């Protein structure tokens, strides 16, 4: 081998570090997805060996993923106890609604005034994909596109601190919505179009219209939670 072509110890270490981070990120994202989509239900124990096998990663990435999700309150992890998926308590539902009003209304207003043309186009495309998911009653696609719409709105707000808060809140909201989908009926047409006023106002640059639509969207979520609690 030509000496000039050989990898140095530093380069090898960097490559190994990059691969390790990629595995940890994969474990985190996949475990988070399973929790949000209720593949892992509240209270489910998280057995390390089973996760290593199902995620196809080593022990360290699994432990890092659990630590990150515990910090986000999606997993309960205590010393010398098997971690488990965090339960959803009734009092948390009201708190989540409060925080959605606090975060989503200004996010919509900012997005309406700051979104770029490509961001507006992507938002309209996501809304159409959400329509299709509802028509086909594909719960996985519904959850994905609902989350994508909210992610795009938050991105278009161009505020990194707001984005950090919104990412966590959106994950909780999607998880609760997926839970409610098993016991709460909804009007297909109303649900299919539930983002339309919000997306339309943002894409047209109507800041106050976007704020009002975001507020109504959260109220719809609140009504759905009321049905869930009653059921």
C-alpha cells in the first residue's frame, strides 16, 4: 500500500466516531418513532437485548437513545430498573394544550411572514399528501404527514429556539393523537381539511389569519382530547 494512501490513526478514529454517532442517531430516531406511533405502548418495558436485536445496533447506541428519550420525557429510566415507555397522564393533556397555544400561534405568525417560496411550496405539498393519507385511512401516513406539516411550519418560522421547543411538543401531540385514534371517531372531511386554513394563510403571507387558524387547530386538538378522556 502506498503510504500516502494509508489512513492515519486520526482519520480512522474520526470515521469510527462518525459511524458510532450514526448508529446512536438511528437508534434514537427509530425508538422515538415506535413510541410516537404506539408500536410501543405506554408502560411497555424496554428490554436492552430485544432492542439491540430489533434496532440492529450495539449496546451503547441503545443506551444513548434511551437516555435522550428519557430527557425528553418519553421514557422513564431509573437506576437499577428496566426502563419503560412513559405513561400518558390525564393532567398532562391540559398542559400540552396550553403549550401548543403558546408555541404554535406565534410559530404560524412567524412562518406567514418569513417563509421562503420553496418552504411554502413544500407546505402545500405536505397538506395534499395529508389529504391523501386521510382518504386512504393510512394511520402511519397520517401521523407522518401531520408531523411533517408542523415541522415545515416551525422551520419556516426561522427561530431555532422555537424549533427546539416545538419538536418536543409535536412529538407528544402526535403520540396522543395516535392513542386517540383507537377510541375516538372523527369526521373524515373535517379532519382531512384541518390544516387547510392554516397552510393557506401561511402561504399567502396572512400573519393574523395564520395565527387565528393555528389557534383553531389547537382547539380542535383540545376537543379531541376531551373525547378521549370521556372514552
